[in-house]
C-alpha cells in the first residue's frame, strides 16, 4: 500500500510539482498516471522512492513512512521499489546479466558489489527474470548491442531480480516504436497480474492508459483532478484532465496517428 498524505512539492524556483495530494494505491494495482508535461507525473512517481524529496506531507509504504526514513531504513525500503526509466538507465558497455544483477546491490555490502561477487542465488534470480521477459538468450550480450525494446526489458528484469514489491515506470515507452511499446506494456501487465507487484506507470498516450490500467490518476498543475477505474475514464474525463479537447496523437501516439 502506498499512501500520499497531504503531499506537496515546491521546487527551489517556485514551481509547484505537487499540490496537497491525498490518495492511496492498493497492493497489486496497475495504476497509470496521466496529464500534460509539467503536470506533476514524474514528481509524484519519483517521490515514492525519495528520488525527489517532498516539501510537506508524508508518503507511507506498507505502514512505514519513507518520508521520515533515514540511513539503513531508507535503503531497506528502497530495496523493495524497482524503478524503470524512459532512457533505460543501463550500463551500456556491460553485459545484460551484469545490468540485471545491479538490482541486487541493495542486499550486499559495497565492496562485494564493486567486485561483482554475487552469490549463486542472485545469478539464478537474474536469469529467471530475463526468462520472464523473454530475453534469456541475451544474458551475456553487451547492453549497447540490444534494441530499445530489449534494453527496456533488461530494466524490467533488473526490477524483478531486485525482488521489488512495487514497480515505478516513468514514461517507459516514450522512446519506443508502437509495436515495441505494446510488447513492453504487455510484459509489465503480465508481471503485475502473475506476481501481484504493485505497478505505477506514467504514460502520455491515453489509449495505452485505458488498455493497461486498472485505475487512472489524472494530474493537472500538481493537483489530483481524476482518480477512478478505466470505465470512468471517458473522453470528457480526459478533457478535464488536460484542460482541453483531446487530440488524436494523444490517443494513439504520433507514430500511429
């Protein structure tokens, strides 16, 4: 469970990232956050694992405040939260298996991970994660030799090897073509359903949000303007989120429009 309790984020230049946000995300949900650029989507997502510190309020995960956590407690809480980035965030000159094993660094001492001394169980977890996203045969290939979609699958495998209870995905398909986009989103949805991992995704395209989410959250200028099941996410609802009529490219993506 993830709880936002009166959460606000104001950046040093005065920009409001989040404005008194109150909501609860239940275990196992597949939540998609939508809104215009600058609406607060990335701020909300990155505040969950403290990549961004909030200005006021509290974020509680499984009954524990990550806002107040420090040191070893914060490290332990972050261990259960996997992060998937738009730009994949891989060590491109390293092998796929090494990138996936980086998801295990939170479980070991610094010197051990620097030397690459991962126990057999970690290697087994990494291989199992690669098999789950159907790129096991790429385990010993360098990451920079993979396609964009394959690199994003490595990112997903890294979160699985981390044994994350929560997966956060910040525009994970923004740089992918339409076919690869579907493949990556299918992977995320299947993992959510099979493993019960709570998944929170920022998406730009509305049709993808409708297709994959169990719940949609709409932000505008840092404020919550929509929160409901996909069945309630009508065109009128999206127009209220975006503050204007919805364009075709926001429904399908420019490549498909």
